[in-house]
C-alpha cells in the first residue's frame, strides 16, 4: 500500500503522525450524513468494506485511567476483557466529552492515531485476520486504511481479544 496524503480538506493529526513515522496508509473519505449516529456502520457501507475490517476507537476508564480499545464496528467492546488486558480490575466507558478533550477529536471521528494524550491502547486480535483494516482518520467521513501491524506500531498498542459479537 502506497503512502498517500489526504487530497481534500487538509491533513489531520492522524495522517501527519503516520506520514512522520513513515507508515504506509491510504486515506478513504466519504460524505458523512450529519443525521447518522452509527459512524462505523456508515463508514463500512459508504466505503464498500466488510464491517469486520472497519474498527472503531473507544475510550474507557480502566481502574480510573483512560485507555483505548479498538474493535470491529460489527461488534462491541468487552470491558472486562479490556481491563484484564491492561492488568486492571474494572472498566467503564469514558464520558464522551472527556474522550474528546483527551484525544483532540470529536466522537464519531476519534482516531487511535495522533491523539492529543498518549493512552494505553489495545487492539482486538481479530484485526490480524485482515490484510488491512480501516480506522477513523480524525474526523467523520474520513478513514485511514493500513496494515493492522502498522496500526499497532503507530499507537504502541498491545493485542487481546477485547471484541464481542464481531
């Protein structure tokens, strides 16, 4: 996959971080429907990609500290599994306003890459089953396609089975 910069609307912290790290990626954009709240499902449908290859970025509090879970949009985040993967006991979804403040992105466009605050990150192990995966590129209507191993490298993530129902 060739490294490609965004062609419309400028860059995002995610695309800048990938370019600086020399990680190959492809920008995949689509027209976001402002009435849509299933952001991942919308991305999969608009880009013609199986939902199992499109991953959502979710923030949770694990024993009081923020962490990132990256799971397929076709499933949900298993909070107990996320806590266990990070050596914690309890996890709960983070407040959306806090997630936006800590990442620098808006809900529905939170990228796991180029976040304002470096957070511990876990990618669902199912990502390794695909040649490439897609994650938010830093705003609604913009995804980044890259190899799962490159996603882990860009985020400093660990792997664990944290997804359910994917």
